[in-house]
C-alpha cells in the first residue's frame, strides 16, 4: 500500500474506488483490444459523478473517455445531448475546440477535432454531419496534410480522415517508424515518448489501411517488464502496438491478469498507481507494526516525509503538522519536537474540553500527540447518558483516548464497565466495526470480564469482517461497507492485545522486511 505518487502509505479503502475517467478509459479499451469485452454495472449516481469529473477536466476528451464505459453498458455517461454539445464546439474553420486545449495552434485543434469526431462516431451521429460542415472540416484537414509536422499531430490528422471515411495522403504514411536500436540507452521519460511516437505511427498506418512495420523484439520485452506497473495509457498504447505487429496471444497474458486483478464488482477498474498516500495512513501502518512487534524502520517512509517537509506545498494546517511530527517520531525516533509540544498544548488543536460531539476529534488528536511524544493534559469532560449507540461510542472513545495517551486513571466515574456491559455484548447495534471495537476496548479497560459471552459477541461482531481482496489480514469498515480500513484493523489488533491474544486476531508471523 505504498503510493507510487508520493511514497507514503495510502488508506486501503481507496482500493474500492475506480480509476479516474482517463485511466479508466484506457484500461477498458485495453480489455476490448484483447477480446475481453468488459461489462459495467456502475450505479447511476456514480456514473453521473464520473461523467461530471471528466467534463470538468476536458469538454471533448472528457466525453471521449466515456466511450468505453458506454460500450460496457453504462449508457447514461454519454447520450444525444453530448452530440449536440460537441456540435456546438465546432469553429467556423471546420475544427473543434476543447475547453482544456483552447483554440490556439494546429496541435490543439487537431487533438480537439479527433476527440469530437470519435464521440460523434460512437453516438452514430458522424454520418449526420451537414454536408457543409463536413466539407469545411475536410478542407481544413487537407490544408494541414501537405506540411511536415510532429508524428502525434500526423496521427490525429490521419485518424480524423479515417473517421470521415477519406483516404489518408501517402505523404503521411511515408513517415518512418521511430527508431528502436537505442531503446536500452533511453531515460524513462524518453522511453515513454518513444512509445507514444510509435503508437502514433501505428495509428497513421492503420488509418491508411496498411500494416505497420514494428520491431516486436524490442517492444515485447517492454510489455513483459511493464505489464504490472505501466500506467494504463502507456499499457493500452503498447498493447495496441503489439497487436498491430502480430504478437502472439500469450504475450498479453500478464496484462489480462493485471486488469482482472484490478477489476471492481461493478466492472470498472481500480488504479493503484494513482493512489495518494498521506501521513495519517502511514501513522496507522506504523501503529500496526508496533502492535505486531515488527520493526518500524522504513527508509522509504522517511524519504517521503523529508520530501514533503522540504516542499513549499506542504500543508501548514495544525493537524497536518502534528501528523508529520508524530510520524517522524515513530519512524525516526528522537525526542518530541518543540512544534509537537506546542501544538498539543493548543486547545484549538487538542480540545481542552471534551463533549459528545468532539470526542472523536479529541481522541484521534490525543493519539497523535502521544505518538509524537508530547504530553497530553487531562481535559474537562462533559457528561451525557450512554443510552444510544452513538452516545455509547462517544463515551467509549473518551475512555480509550485517555488510556492510549497515558491517562487511564482519569476516566470519569460515569463511564463504567457496568454501563457498557450490555452494549459490548451486542455488536449488531453498532453501524461500524470500529465503533463496536471502541466499546469492547473500553469495557475491558474498565474491568469488564472477557467471559464466554463477550468472546462470543466479539466473534460475531468482528471475525466475519476480516479480509478483503488483496488484503487478507486487514478488517473491513462494516455496516455495509466492505472496504478494509487501517484504523479498524488497529482497533481490532489493540483489543486482541488487551485480551492477551485470546482472539487470535494479531498476526502470528513476522513479515518479510524489504526496507
């Protein structure tokens, strides 16, 4: 669960979120390219949110990204209204204008026109273009065809002509395939550029009805090395290149496995390479390591923390600064910094009065202060009746927070094991596993007997929620949410530690240490 974007650990519930519109489009196109026609059962509200995000990014390309989803069964992401919107994006000169690309220069106009024509074609509206509009677009495209230009522009031009069922000029098809003899010497960025150029070359040749001359001996090993890690756009382009070059089916087996492994229940695909980690998730990883008796040495995590702290974009919000201070302490050791002590003495950060409404904020902040090595003062604690699940969880949160910050003897007298007993034995009354775990933890901390009745309740309320795809040892949020959660797992493992491992929830073996 290490983010490829910033090196922090990410929250595992992100694994239940689909890839963004652009990445999703390329992933689904790749499946189609390999003969695995995907089907999507994306809920209508999610589809609308997905579509809205795409169009906010790009008015024409955002619609193009929706084409694979529509073909997979999510009809609502693209419809007749989109054809009308695309037609309105048409300029008098025959090209189309995308909000993300603007109307300056041939590259932007060609890219926008390519996207517009793909959308109209997918909706069956391209043949309905008025003759005058079609003629103007073709005249503009032919005016560009006679001048040398970058291969990506030439590919957009060739594909536009193909969509309009016009022949591709020979001058475009005579563009040589990008060289491959120096590929091993290229930097990663230059390799990505060479891949994009080769894909553009293939698009030109296919648009002209010709088979591209591609050196499979160079590109097949690239796929073998990168099938599990390449971004979806690069993966699609590489698959397309090799399909055009006639590579055998077995070459693509790792790609199919990756995409199948990343499929969600609704048919969409997740994108682990795009997950953003943060200090909060990383702190919970370190807490889990401590509970399991594993080393918290983590060179990659230290590097991520140092990189963020040196960045001018690092958040200066008090909660974020405290998170980083706590993470630095548990990962690198040393004394609590003056910054952490100052933050934890500030009532605007760590409330000095705890109520039913702010108990969760106080407990989480107090835990961070304790991890940062900063003292946690005993707050003033209000009084409320623990007579509903929410109020019981709030009371348990106070007791657990005091214990975890070294103030176990300061639990108010009205929070007792007797008051929590029947709640601890009835897990079904709580909307989340974590809420129930807090209640069970507080009950045991306050002297509650871990008898057979409690152990049976714990088995019913926690054990069924162990594991989710790819994360067999973590625990789910519960309450209808099957996503795994670091905080919930930390609560479950901590409870088992309080019970001297009686429930068997703590990991029994040490992990391989790659750090």
